[in-house]
């Protein structure tokens, strides 16, 4: 079974990035986006075997 609890965290990360951009804090938004993508890549690696079937 796929653990969907990470979806809430991902949505919070999206909102944080948008908030930073809205406030003109582009460098912080860039760093937050980088961290978000790193987490996404890690999650994809974990579910890769499921996706390949």
C-alpha cells in the first residue's frame, strides 16, 4: 500500500514556496523549492518498484 501521508507535507511545501514568492523572498523560495524537489526525488525512488509493475 502506498503511504499518502506525505501529500499533506508536499502541499504545505507548495504553499510555503508560494508565500515566499508572494513576499518577494526569492532566494528563500528557491532554496525551499530545491528542498521540495529533493524530497520528491527521494519519494519517487521509494515507489519506483511499484511504478515499474
